[in-house]
């Protein structure tokens, strides 16, 4: 490596020493106390109610409890259907399941069935007490798991005992819908208990707190789900009484009605029932819409926090790892490209300072990596700088021209804009992909089940089952195919309650991708054909600069020819206000700009930014606009680099890196709102200094008044380099 033509003398020694130090860093840290990241999997470490440690296992900590709270009430409804319906039926002369007549079950079966239902309700109640913190987590969650296991075990026991001791006599008897409701309820109880055990394991291993930190949307989802299943079961009881249906048939009728499938195989058979359909269907559809809306928001929230942000940070870190700002750094990168970058990336993105020179002779650079306890320092080269976090560069006295600094910062700004655009596209298509996968699984797997359970009653082929599931998913409901078997109707209730909301979410995701693209294409076609839009040609030319430049040159040549023919040749001088370019900003004489002038511009900028908050779509500033805004944000800040970090904690952020973790483009709020906050903070700092009530950190009032304007307008302060 020392023979590399672009490597200055003695550079290999510094590089080797730095990499050696980094490779030995894990051995040094092994002697330190073991933290939460280094604990063993088998070591239980239950965390207190509140601490500052990070939380992981987000699926186990958030999604699993909500899934259990959603499926638990459904299992209770199915248990009610299993209790109030006999489990065996006698066939009539038609031999169809729909015409079979049930007969009484043994007393032990009814008693155990009621016990199972009580355990299921109690388990759900303990889970609600856990969410509301009425009962401690360490008590409530184990009780929920135990009670649901008991409910599942009892249902499995009585279904097995009945099949062994008092089974239906074939071919004259069969199991009813109540029996299959019990089987599905047992499966749901078992599934919920198992996933809650994963949640408890994560708590025992110290991955998160014991209490569920529910947001308003998550709390609404739980309440709306419980309300929906109460509405569904209550409607089943009312329609069974009014229309003379069995409870299981009434439950199936209510499910088909609320989901707007409308097969027509079971309908209200009297005026009282038909009159009840009016309020019941409207109320059920509203509640179902609320549930689907909450599920959609929850899925987007989870995807944004745990997947989209990781994708954005991964792209950002990759960009930082590939970026170079000087020819010296590029030469160093080519020299040590064989060293693994993973060892460097393990450093935490804390406060770091990277120093380097621009003359090409000193290759060494030092970075002070400060841990929370105070004080380890590692040396490494510029090319091995950490790839995340805010990086403050300290330049040598031979400062670069301002135009170079502006161009470097604009490159980083443009990179972050591309990352933003790519992440937005990734978010839309990622959600659509997941929805399509869920839709495909529910469609194909559901068709397999209906193909099997409807063989005796309808002789469905797999293609016919696919057709039936598709018609049901889109809530078309022709009625030529519908579930008729005793096993098919209970499964359809559970399947449709999962599949139809999934289809609704899929349509919503398509609205942001496929449908949005189709809409844009339709508008564009209308602009150029039947509904021409004013200014469409100008917009088209602005989107194609090469074509606009060509048209302008042709127009100028034509105007020049007209002036020659008219007898004069001078150009037509017009005053056109163009936005400033990087070159214009670099040529500005900042020394003559006083702090009072900047304060005046600051007030005007606050007013313009407040107007930008009303923009639809949200305003995205260009780099040139950011340069002007950045100067107004930073001119009132402390000028000493040691004071900036202290001042940021007290009076707001004044330093950031465009592709760092503190980039304004990574903020949860919009750019206009973020800029308005920073401008107001800058105005507050300026007023404090003018009033002389600011904390004295070595910068007196006289220095702020006399030298603040000149320092605030220099190149480093303006571009944040």
C-alpha cells in the first residue's frame, strides 16, 4: 500500500495504526460492564416501569397485543355460537346441511362449553385491565394466557370426547355449525395464547417495558373492534328472535349484511326483520369502516416507524459512506478500500469532530468519540469516519473559496432530496406489495378450504372456489355460489372478517400508486386534448429545459431579425427578476450586511414561511432558498464552536448536516414548519442579545452588535460546513 502513487509519505503508518485500533476496540470494550445490548438470551432481566433504555422487538411489544385484543372478542362470539347451538343434527329427506334438524347435546358437553366461554371472557377481561393498567402486567397477562389456554383445552376436550363417545351416526346425522364454531374458537384461543407468550418472553428478556404504550389510534382500534363484535353478536340474537333463524344462521346473515356481500341465500322473512335491516346495516357499516380505518392507520404507523425509517437511514448511511468532499479524501478512500467498513459503522453516532488539511501532506485525522461516561478517544483516518450522525468539519487556515463550499453542500442537499424521493416511492410500493401478498394468500388459501368443505354439498372445483372467493372479496355477491355446508358457513364468517378489510386496505394502497398514476395520465391527456389547460405548453417546456432553451434561442433570433429589418440592432432590455444562483450567493459582499439588516430580513422570512405553511402540496425549498434561510437562522447564534452545542440545548438547533441524522429533511414535521420554528428561535436569540439578558459565554453585547453581522454572513456559517 505504501507504493501507491497517490499516497503521501508515512500515510500507511497512520492508516494501519488507526485500523488496528479499531479492530482491537471490541477487545477493550469487553472489559467494561455488560450493558443491555450484550446480555445473553437466557438471562431474564425485567425492566422497571420507566427507564431510558431503547426498546426493540416492536412486533412482540405492539403488534401482538393488538392482534390478541382483536381476535379475542371474535373467539368469544364463536364460543357463544357453540354454546347456544346443538352440535349434532339429523338429516331430513333432502339430505342437505341447510335442512338438517339439531337435537340436544349431553349435559356434560353444555356445562363444559359454558365453562370454556367463561374462561374466554375472563381472559379477555384481564387483557383489557392490562391495557388500562388496572392490574399489573405481571399478573394480568399470565392470567389471560392461562384462561385462554383453559378455554382452548376445554373445547378441544369436549370435541374429542363427543367424537369418541357420542358421535353423529353416519350417514343419517352430522356435526352442526355449532360444533365447527367451537373448533374455530379453540384455534383462535390457542393462537392468541401462544403469541402473548412471545410478548411475555420479550418483557422477561428486557426488550421493552411491562406496560403497553398505546397511542390514541391503537386504543380506538381495540374499542372499535369490541364494539363491532358486540354489534355482530347482538344482531344475531335479535334477528334469530325476530325472523325465527337459528343463532348461527342469524350470525351468518348479519356478517353478510354488514360486509355488503349480500348472497341472498338467507334473507329477512317478515316486515319486522326487514325494518331492522335499515338501522342495523347502517350502524354495522359505520363501525366496520372505523375498524378498517384504524387498522390502516396502525399498519402505516408501524410500517413508517419500523420499516420506512430503517430504509431511509440505510440509504442515508450508504450515501455518507460513499461521499468524499476533497481530492485528498478520495485518494485515501482508494488506498484503504480493502479494510472492512463494518468495524467503523459500529461506532455510535455521537459528537464527533473530523479535522483534515487541504494541502495533501497530512493524511492523519482525529475523531473524538465521546461515550456517555466521559471519555474514550479513538484515532482514525478521514476515510474511516463514521457514516451516520452530524459531522462537523474543522478546516485548516487555508480556507476554501465560498463557491466550493456551497457546491459541496449543494451536492449533499441534492443527495438527500433523491433519498427522500426514493423513500416516498418505496413507502407507497412497499405497502401495495404487502397488501397484494395478503390478498393473494387469503384468496388462494380460502379457496382451498371452501373447495374441501363444500365438496359434499355443492361439489365445487378449485376454480369455482376461486371464483366464489373473488366475488366475495370484492363484495360483488352474485349469489350463484355461497357457503352451504355446516363447516363452510362458520369458516366464511372468520375468513370474510379478515379478507374484506384486507381488500379495502389494498384498494387504498392502490389509490396512492396505480390509481394515482392513472389519474395523472388522465389529467395529462385531458390537458392536451378535450380540456386544454392554460399554460400547459409552458409547463411542458419547463419540464424539458433543453427544449425550452432551444425555443428561446429561436425566439431571440427571430426578434433580432425583426429589429434588423426595422433599422436598429440593439437588444430589448427588460428587467427580469431571477432567483439567485450559487455563484450569486458566493459573490455577495457579506461584510457590509449588518445584524440589523439580517434581523429585518428575518422578520420578512418569518412572514413568507408562515404563508408557505398553507401550500398544497407542502412546500419544498430549493438549495438556494435554504442558503438564505440558513444565514437568517444562524446569524444570531454564538460564533465560537464550543458555545454552539450549549446554545442548541437552550435556544434551538443552529447546526446540522444535510445527510446526517439531524438533517431537516428527516424531521417529522414539514419543511415550512421546521424552518418557521428555527427562524423564531433565531429571532428570540437576537432579541435576547439586544436586550443584554443572554447568558454571558465570552461574547459581550458590544461584540454581538459590532461583529455579529460580519461573522454571521461568512461562508462557513451560511452553508453549515
